[in-house]
């Protein structure tokens, strides 16, 4: 059983040594523990420091591609390296590495395929009140959209089984946290949560440069992912809203029309008719999106099979090289 801890990094030369030092190299039920960093276009000595402190594997992005792309590159690399369990943590030493055994325990016990670390943000002293409120609100929205009950849906400290990692296809360019939960919910992947500790803040978040931009980006991700996985329901709700809005001027027009006063209210008839037509068109889009969604699932299943074939081939090749 091999565990690989992946760490997306952007200019983390100062915090990376402590982050790596806190990762336990011996865990009950795990035969091998390896560490992989994904350098996302750092301009400092992150890569050199990683080599100096004995990181096992390094993936380098020549330029900065964003956190989601770094996470995706890490998953692909871990799978190619034969990981049975993948743990993702941050390079700024936000999460306590000593909690990794607790994080992977539900996967080892066969109770979950993805485990998300609950930071218990209400108890973190350096979290401002508005940040705690947004975290709770965001987790509630994710729970409603995904059907997965997580108290800390945006936590980046999480563990993935090999099979779960192969099923995830990260499409967003912003952050992987919300998208992975939404995909897990729609694919019926077993997800659980465990309490984890956090360390004192070493720097300001680079992902949430401002509260408005963070909220907008997360809502954009949620909306796009939900529309992708539930297009019929998504467009049906929008269609009903538009049609109900269009029904108001229509009712107004006919109320005047049957009293012989319809001639002066033709604008209501035009507006209502236009909205009803638009609502019907949106509903048709929902049906088309639903058909496309089925095709996307077939493509994803094919991609998953290709990944398994590729990884199995690499493992056989490695065993052949070892035996020779």
C-alpha cells in the first residue's frame, strides 16, 4: 500500500521545509509514504529547497497555471507513480501533517473513497468573523448542490483513494475544492470528513485575494458544475422563473381585455408572450443539455478506462524492470 502526499507550491521556499518535516513517513497500514511537490511556476528557490530536504518527486510547471491545474498535475503524477492513496495538503503549512493518519483511516477501513479534513473554522483564532460566515454559507450551498454533507467543503486537506482519483476530472482554472466535492456527489463516490488541526498562519491566502472575488469565483464554479451535471433541472428552474414572470403581464392584459379595455395594454401582451417564448426555449436547452450530459458521461467512462489501462501498463513495465 503506497501513500503519496502531494503539495502544490508557489514560492514556498520558507514554509516548505516545515510542511515536509511534519509529514509522517510511517503510518499503520501503509507500506510506503512518499512526497511529491508540484511547483506551479515559482520564482524563488522552491524546487531547490525541495531537493535539499529530500522530496521524493517533483513536478514542474514552467509558468504559473493556477491551483486547480497544479492539483490536477499532482493527481496524474501520483497515479502514474502507483499511489494507492493520495493526500493533498498546502505548501504554506496551514494543515498539521501529523493528522494524515487520521485523514487516511476511513479509506484504509473501506468506509470512504474521499476524506476531507474539517478545520473546525469556528475555533480558529486567526479566521475573521466574515471568513467563518462565508465558509459556513459556502459549505451549506455545496451540500445542497452535491448532496454531500461536509462541514468544511473548501478545505484543501483531503485524501483520495486510487479509484476516486481516477474518476475526477478537474475542469475549472480556479480551485479544485468545490469541484471535486460536486463531482464526487454526482458520481456517488463515498465521501466523509474528519477533524484536523491547523497551524498558525504563515502568510495571506493567494487564492482569496479579496472576499468579493473569492465569492464570485466559487459561485461561478458551483453554477457551472451544477449546470454541467444537472442541466435539465438547472434550465428547468430558470425556464419556470421566466415563464412565471411572463405570466404576470399576460394575466394583466387579459384582465383588461375581458373588460373591453385591452386596446391600451398591448405592451403587456407583447412582453408576456416574449417571456413565455424565451422560457420555452430555455427549457429546450435543458433537454439538449441533458442529452449532451449523457454523452459526456460516456466520454468520462472511456477516459477512466484509458487511465486504468495506462497505469496498469506502467506498473507492469516497472515490475519488469525491477525483475531484470
